[in-house]
């Protein structure tokens, strides 16, 4: 019996696009995470691991999409292959079955180490950038950007006073009705 071909896509944040990953491949099912690959705490990855069965093939664009941590990469590949699942990395042109030759194992470890190293460099550069901005007095820290501008607040109040329904206003502006009620109370 032929198993499913299952795709796994990952980007680090919600504003990034996964379209180029696994483009043009025929997949039976796709699992997609929009979180960092720093650890295994990814809901769609865990769903994929529970879902995959003997005879299935899990296809991932590249090793760094599956994990940015060598130990996690090795564990995930081992966990899947021990269930009889093939793990295929498109970019690196490697497929792992659990009974792989020493060269493929070495390549998995080396390329996984590079992905982990790259993540460490990104974090280091990010910390340096934050420190420079703090020293210059320009670092604001994390936080959600305001989605409703002062101009929008004025327009909302004008429309409410004109008798327009709050549901319609919220829909037009792409915000929740509750946001309008909060603005009117403030």
C-alpha cells in the first residue's frame, strides 16, 4: 500500500510567506507552522508526527525548515523514520529512511549544525542591534503596533454620530466591533 505524501512548511513569523516552499509538488496533506524552529514546540509539527504512518513520506523544503536545533532535527527524523516514514529534504536532495548510510548521516548532522549556527548568528545580530538602538535611545521594545490611528478614531466617532451601524464600520475598517465600543468609552 502506498502511503501519503505529507508536506511540512515553516516560517518564523505570521507575516512571512510559505508559498515558495514545496511549490509544484503534489502533496496529500500539508502541515504549516508560523513560529520559530528553535525548538519542537510547534503545534503543526506535533500534529504531523502523530499523523504520519508507515509508508508515508514527509517532504520538507530544507532541513532548517524542520529544525534550527541539531538535537531536535536528529530526534524528529529518527522519530519519523522509526515509524516507517521517509523524510525527504528537497533543497538538500536527501531522503532518510532510518537505515541510512554513514555519509547521509554525516550530512544530516553537518547541515543541521549549520542551521543551528545560523540561528545563533541571527540572535547575536539581533541582540547587537537592540543594544545599539538602546544606546541611541531609540529602542521601543516589543509590543503591538497600534492598528487604529487618531484619524480613524475621528472618522469612527463621526460615523457613529451619523447613525451608522457599528458592525458596518468595524467591517469597513477591518477591526472588531468590540474595538469600536472601547474607543467610544475612552
